[in-house]
């Protein structure tokens, strides 16, 4: 290690903020919670937005896409932006932009203006998650980071579960505009507290004294075009039949070319806008991949359960949200316990337990998901799915910082949050695609049995009961066929959800084996890597 790096590390070991670290943790987590909540709260309001602004349902989905694109672009470059503005100033700027744009979204008179304000809101929100995480990493000593990240984990894990329920209630009770207005008082409070309490550590002042980093125009252009193409492809892929569409194919090629070129360009660039060389650290690379898969499973499972209950079981959005809330409560109770465990148990061991428990939870879901599932059974199933998430988010975050020097914390936080967010986009796209395609497959397989004696007996029996109820023979047979076909479609859809859970289970199992490539940290010595 160079003398400069050693000085940075020594300063960081000695420096502590003037305010209570836990108060700072609550404040920055509040700002991050506001942003994470906004990624999911608008989903259920889209039909209301479309109707109110005279737009089609397809057009209204751009309200989500525009936010996600700008959000995803800012996340990985947040480390560079910190070098430009300073972390506290950048964090405050993000809160101001997010709060003002939330108000503008609420008063938007047309879909076009709403999309412009959502892009602005996504850009402001993009810096909140990584900066909150980086501030926690610097504010707390390594041996207490697990507890701090547990506090932050509440925002990242619980907000996606709360968002749809809260959004549905606000939209039904008031107006879709209030899903944006509620950010205003939270944003103002967070702004005042961050301004009063948060400080930049000494090493950041020295890094900024070296000069403002040059802007990497080529890297930023490749990132912007690549992420925009990828996000639109994921959002519109199923709707346009994926690679059967010329438009989707062009987007896929554009995303692949731009993002691969971005990695190559940034790797050799002297002042990269994204520090991709962090991936030389095995722990960081493995943790980033785990965060991607965790994002897929977290958002995928969060979408699966309410969608299954609403489309096949007839639940309202609010009732389906209560099923999700059971899992959210379990995570809230488990995260502090996991935070304490990180001070005694190596992160790698907790991660291994989390992945194997998640594998079992998703596999159990394949055996318990059917069209007779009760509210209590669905709630317990969600608890089984959610419990392992607490054992993953905090330890994976800790593992990502093992071997990362303090001056790289901001860049590291931006990349791992970017990986998780992209996983969430892939997870949402995976759900819509698998449900649509596997439903068609299972429907065609089940339809092959309509000529069987059992099906014909069921058809005749139902038609006979309908005839006795007063229908003509022809009407009774037509209705019997329609009801059996509806039942067949429901069974096919239920089987597609089972396929989804199986895929998520396999993904978690693969990550379990990847866990053993992580370096084993020594909890008693903070985040240090144990000697081998």
C-alpha cells in the first residue's frame, strides 16, 4: 500500500462524526427509503394516471421506465459525482432535486410533462441509495457496520414490499398525485437533518484537493445509451414478443455493444467515470453478482405473490398487500438480529445460510402454490420467502467492502446499488415473461387432455347441472365449456407461477456455491480479511 493510501486508512480509523452515528444512520436511511419506495409505489397507480392524463395503458408504463433509466444512469457514476461536488453537497443536491421533482410530478398537466419530471426525479433519486450506504460505511467503524447496514437494509428490502400497498391505498382513497406529494414533507425533513448532521470525512477533502476529475464524455455516452436501451428492452420485451420484434432486437444489440465497450473503455481510462477496476477485487465482484441475483429474487418474488393472488384468487390490491406485509414485518424484526450476528459470525457463513434458506423457501413455494391456497397459507409462504433476505442483504454489503480502501467507498456503493437495481428490473421482466410464455405452454399441454373420458364426463356433468338450473341444452353445454376452459387457463397460469419459483430456487442455489469464493472476514477485527 502506498503512503497516501495508508494515511487515508489511518485518518478513517481515527475520524468520527460529531453527531451520534445512529442518528446519522436514521437520517440517511430515511432519504434512501423515500427513493426506494418511489420505484414501486407508482406501479399500481398507472391505470389511474393513464385515465386522468388521457393516455393509453402502454404509454403510462413510460412513467416507470423513464424513472428507472435516469436512476440507473446516475447510480454507477455517483462516485465520480462525489469527487466533483463533495459527498454531503451531492447528497443534499439529490434530496433537493428529488423533492422538487416530486412536487412537479404531482402537478403535471400531461403525460409528456410527467415523463420529463420523472426523469428529473430518477436522476435525483439515483444518488440517494449509494450515498446513504457510503455515509454509513464511513460513519461507523468496521466492526459496527453490520448493524448500520441492517438499518439501511430496511429501506432496500421493505420499501419494495410496502410500495404497492401504500400506492394502492393512496390512489383509491385520494388521488394518484398524492403518491408524489407525500415525498415533499419527508424530503424537507431529510434535507434539514442531513444539512445539520452529516459531515464529509477528512480523506475526501484531500481527494478533492487533487483537482476536479475530468469528465469522461465517451464513457458517459456509452453508459447512457446502453442503460437506456437495456431498460427499455426489459420493459417492452414481453409486450413486443422479445426477439420476434425488430425494435427489441436493435435495443438488445445496442445495449450489448455499448455496455461491453463501456467496460473496456473505463478499464483503460485514467480517470474513469465508473471505476470498473474495482471488479479486480474477487469479493467485490462476487458480492456485486450476488446483489444482482438478490435484486432479481427480491423484486421477482415481490411481484409474483400479489399478482397471483389478484389475477387468480380475486384478491384486491390492498388484501394482497397485507400478505406481503407479513414478510416485511419478519424482515424488520430479523435485520437487527443479523446486524448483531455480523459482529460475531463471518459474513460468508451468514451469506451461505441465507442462500440455502432462500433456496429451500422458493422450492417450498413450488409445492404450496395452488388455487386453493388460503390467506394465512399465502402469508406464511411469504414469511418463508422473506426471512432469508435479512441474512443476505447485510452480510453481502459487508462482503462487498472487504479489501476496498475507504477512498473507494463512494464508487463501490454506486456500483453495488446499480447491480441490485438492474437485478430488480430483470426480476420484474422475468415475472411478466415467464408467466405469459409458460402459461401458454401449460395451456397447450392441458388442452391435449380435453378429449379424455375424464374431461368429457366433467363437461357432461356440469352441462347437466346447468340444464337443471333452467338453461337450454345448447346454452348449458356452451357455458360448461366456457367454465372448464376458464378453469384450464387458471390451472395453466398457476403452473407458470410454480415454474417461476423453481427458477428463483435454482438461482439461489447457484449463489450458495458462489459464497465459498468469498474471502472470510474476521468480525472481531472489523472488516479485515482473515489470514489463511
